[in-house]
């Protein structure tokens, strides 16, 4: 039996790809409901604009699947990074050159093409029309539905620790809870939880369906349309390490003013909701993918990028589990890298 622990975007994708490849006796389990953990709290951005080649390649391998999935799961509205300082613009252009060199169709643009966007302080912008926004929980549920149709056994409300003795292979895809499960089988994973908060406005009339994800390059402040509301987020000034996910209302005013500055039409609404979720962080912000012990594989530590990279990861892990060799180079994501000096950390952690 192949036991996949975690029914979020990563676990669901692995189970689905295993089923597509004809794997028998696959069990997908979760202590809660499908996509009830970090996936349910995610912003839902899907982008290829990363600062390292390793992350770009994971994203590239995933875009085709999201595009095929289409609405209502994925809307290909693009990602727009705007820079307001010379230093920020230089970094933006440097990253764009890397991304374009790897085949990402990202272009330097005049950001004023986005209706309602304040651009008088913008010195430059990069836009990739292939990127977009999605519904993470709905996507994970769809993958689980397809997996079950193909023969995967779903065990909601079941702790993987209680099922491990019956498994030939364990796949740890529990996001920020992965380290605890790995410890049960004697494996140390350098994954720890980081609390990140999202805010949502009340309804706002006149939002266009093609509003891209907008990201301020210098601050990381970003926002997207979700239905008739805007969802916005920004990293905390002081990182909130740990499993506590209480909402911090003290940041509401600052975040809302940032939104109003960049998208003045938002002044007609106000913050109406907020929630917090957990990133599963590694020291270099790259995931851990692959075999970590005899009969034990990991797919975790995605540092906020798991949902958008899940199609590629699901395919790569499924191939390895079934004895093949993934065409995707997984060497940057092996656990063994932490035994040496880390290099090329990912910088675009939104």
C-alpha cells in the first residue's frame, strides 16, 4: 500500500497522478477533511515569476495543468509586479531576465493597462499573462474526486500514524505538520510553520474579471480579485513562527491604506474578513521532495508555493514512487542538501 498523508493540494495531486499511472492500493488520508489545512487558507496565486531557476521550473511544469483545468478552478488573469524605486526596478529586471531565459513569457510593461490601478509612482512593471489565480480548496477537492473515481481510497478523519504499519510506502505531504509525522519514523525534516494572514474586503462593485494579481516588488504587498471582493496580504514585520493562527487586527489599517493607494476604487469598501494560515518553511525556502528514508518519501516545505507547484510535484513524486525517473530535475529539492552549505535561496516569498 502507498499511504499518502495529507489531502491538501500536494497530497491530492500525488494521489491523482499515481491513479492516472495505474497504481494499485493507494490510500489518501487526512486527520481532518479534504483540503482543510493550509490549502484552504491559501491566496491561490499561480505564477512562474520566481527568483531562482529551480522554483521557476517547478512552476513552469504546473502551468499547463492549471490552464487545462480552467474556470472555475483557475482564471488566467496574469501576475503583475510593479516597482516604485530604482533598486526595486533593477531587481525586477534581473529576475525577468532569468525567467525569460528559462522560457517564461514575462514582459516589461506599462502598468497603466490595468483599469483603476494607481501607477504614477510606478517606475516599471513585469507581467506574465500565463499566470493567474485559482481556488485552492476547490482544486484539491476536484483532484481527490478524480482520484477516488480512479480507485484511490480516501480516509478522512484518519491519522497517518495509525495507518503506517499497513503501508509499504509512506508519502509525507502534511505541510507544516510534516516534521511531526516524519519524526514518528525517525526522520528529521527541517520544516517549521510560519503564520501568514490574509484580509478580504467587503463587496466592491465594478471589479473587472481580468484584474491580475498585483504585487509590489519592494514590499511584497499583493492583492487579487476573488468574486466581488479583493483579497490582500503582506508579510508581517516580525515573522510569526509557530502553529498559532490568531488574526492580528492591528495591521488592518495599514494594509487597507496600501490597497487604497494602489487601487483607489477600493476606498468604496472596507476590510470585511480576515484569516490566517500556515506556510511550511525550510531554511532555503525550497521544498523537500523525494525519498528521505527506506519506504518514506516527502513532499513538503513549499514555503507558501505548494499549491501553485502541486501539479508538477504530484507528477514527479508519482513517477519516483513507481520506480521511474522524473524528467524534472529534483536534485535541488533533496533532503541531503541541508547537510552542506545552502545556496540560491528563493527570495520571492509572498
